[in-house]
């Protein structure tokens, strides 16, 4: 799928999917400088989101495969 996104055959969905549609792919690359406080707060929110996402769904409702890769880092020597 990554090759499809990079080649333009698939792209970011402009609107959220409906209940009848599967969510489309989303890929973001960000290179930004922020304050230590903002970086720590954002990292904590990502942590909480991943905890929420990793909770099990009831068996009958878990019918959409999702592949997810997330990276967050801050170089030690800027």
C-alpha cells in the first residue's frame, strides 16, 4: 500500500469514512521544532491514544483489519 500512496494511486481521504466505508489511508511526515513542553504533551497524548486503540474490541465488532506504524522521536543533538 505504501507504494500506492507514494505513487498517487491512493491518497489521504478528504472526509471521514461513513459507517459503510472503510477508512482510507493516511500518511504524514512532519519535521517541526516545538517547545519541550509541547513535545512532552504531544507525546503523552500519543501514548494515551495508543492505549485506547490497543484495547480489545468485542469479538463480533472486530471486522476491519488495520495496519498502523507510528514513530515519534526527538534527536538528542539538534
